[in-house]
């Protein structure tokens, strides 16, 4: 058996967050939108690190209603997002789904 070398990719979380997460300005707009319209269910496609999920879930928490269904294709990103949401006690407002959009929608 021939083993091929494996290349491990490491990513800087701060750089990833700046590149792929919602900005504070857009997060506040999303938060205000959820506060105003008070939806029962929000669907988020692409959780990444859970930043926008936190804006949505915090608005739902203040509204005392609503939940976020969030879909992420990467298990490692989903794990990190849930870790972040648990740290700020918003995980009870979030239903995470790990999988490809075509498979889970």
C-alpha cells in the first residue's frame, strides 16, 4: 500500500471571520429586522462561524419567540459556530443542520 502525503490546511479564524461573516452594520440591520417583524422561524443558509446566527437568535431571544434553522456544509465550521452560540447562551434558539443545501432542503 502506498500512502500519499496529506496536507493539513490551517486557517486564521480572525481572517476567516472578516472575510466570510456579516459586518456589524449589516448584523444590526438584520437584528432590527427580526425585532420588527418577529418571525417564528428564520432560515439561514451558510452558518460559517455563527455571527449572523447570533444576531438573529439574539433578536428572537429578546422577542421571546422565534428560532433559527441554520444549514452549514462544513462539520468543523458547524462545530465552531455551536461552540460560539453556547458561549453566549443562544444555542437554544438555534436548530443547526449539517449538510449540503441540495440534500437538506
